[in-house]
DNA sequence: GTCCAGGATTCAG
DNA sequence: CTGAATCATGGA
C-alpha cells in the first residue's frame, strides 16, 4: 500500500487539547488494535469502513484521509469524541479526593474512550484473552488482511460474521489466534443470522447488555465489559484485567480482591464514568506512574453478603 | 527452559 | 457456589 493518495493534513477540532503522548496511548493503548505509527510519527488506521491518518502537529491535532473519502472527518470527530462529552465526565470524576486517580489523569491529559463500532470492539476483544496488546494487533491485522473487504488505499475492513464463520480452519490458524479461533467462529456463527445484533444490543440496559454479551462463545465478564465500554459507549462499565487488578492492589491497597469485587468497587467509587477512570488507571499502571498505596495491605475485601433467592 | 499476556471454559470439590 | 487446570501462541 505504498501509493496512497492522501488529502492534505487538516486541523481536527476537538473540545480539548490532546498531547502527542495521549494520542499515542489512545490509539495504541489497548482500546483499538488497528492503528500503526508511521516513521514520521503520524498514525494511520482503520475504524469501521473509514481509513484515516492522525497526527499531533505543533498547532494541534491534524487529520487526513485517502482522497475521496468525504465522510472521514465526521467519522473521526465521533470516534475521538470531538463534541467533548467525555471532557465533562472526566472533570466530574473524583480526582480531587483521589490522589491515585489524579496522578493517572495527569499522566494522560485528554485521554478518552474511543467510540468504536461494536463489531470491531467484539472482534478485537475476542482475540484479547491471555494475549498482549502487540499480539492482538497482529491477530486483528491478519484477520483483516485475509478475510476483510478492501477499502481505500489498499486497507481492508474487518471481516463480517459470515466470512469468519465460513473461514477455513487453516486460514484462521494462520492468523495466530490459537484457541481463540473457536471463540471467534462460535460467536460468528451465533451472530451471522442476526445482522441487526448491534442495534438490538444497543437497546439493552448495561446489565442486560453485559449478560447478553456473556452468552456469546469466548465472551466472559472482562471481554463483555470492554465491548460494552469501547463498542457501546457504556462509560460506566469497568473492565478488570490483570493490570487493573495489579493497580488496585498496589495503589489502593485492595490486595486479594477478586475481579468481580474490584469491578463493583470501581463502579461505586468512580461513578457514571468509571470506565474512563479505569482507562486512566490502566494506562498509568502500564506506564509505571501510579503512586503506591499509603497503607499497603491495609484493606481486605469484606465477605460478600449472601444473597437470598427470592420467590 | 520458565513465565506471562486487556481471560474464558471446563471440571472437581 | 468457588477455585484450579487447561487452553495456543509468542515474546521477554
């Protein structure tokens, strides 16, 4: 894909400034898996059926697209929350009273939850279990390259459920999916007959959505929380992965807490934008800039109250 | 060689 | 219900 005719770089107006380090974390920090940094420091990637380039210029964020893609600017504006809805939610997080969240938020100012397509988020996080971000990118790129429909500039979209369900075993194996290939096929088989699945799921409450997602093969609590957060814009969803377990243990002193307990703690402590808080903590933990707990190991999970079955 | 990765599933107790 | 074993693959 060497000869792509790009539009000139143009300013991308967002509600708040996004430093280059935050842009990199946002595009390559484990939310989406289809962005690549070019040798000149700019980013190019695919989301939905949109191909675009983004960079942090001296005068702010800039974008470009393959010539002729007229919808790219609007798609980018939505993808990056140009309207600023998350800026207000971020301001309302309890960072004033929570030094850990404050440090994480200061480390990546302007970090936002990407507003991804549900299909893209589900494929990405079906590949994510027990894998590192760099390797998830390889898997998703291979799926697009081998099974996706061509887009502008030699890029490819992600394959639909039918293409995934019908894919040769050898093709999937060549994508380095490992045992996740069965997850992908199973979910593809379940959803290929429901072309409107994303809109149906979007009509559910968040608890219902998480439950519906967990019924899909290869989707457990953590993957469901990620798909709800990144694919369905449920900002209150609080995914708990190994990094968050580590961060909540070391920075909040919540040693020994199980993921489900940490998830509830996160939702209660951080509120309606808990998922955004989670992303700050996740990024800060990976960057190694989270402060340690003031009282290490002081807190133990209280025993879960036994829930009585109701008639 | 060992350990771990933005976990889920299956099975034993 | 909870906890442990198992699952492919690649990089450190």
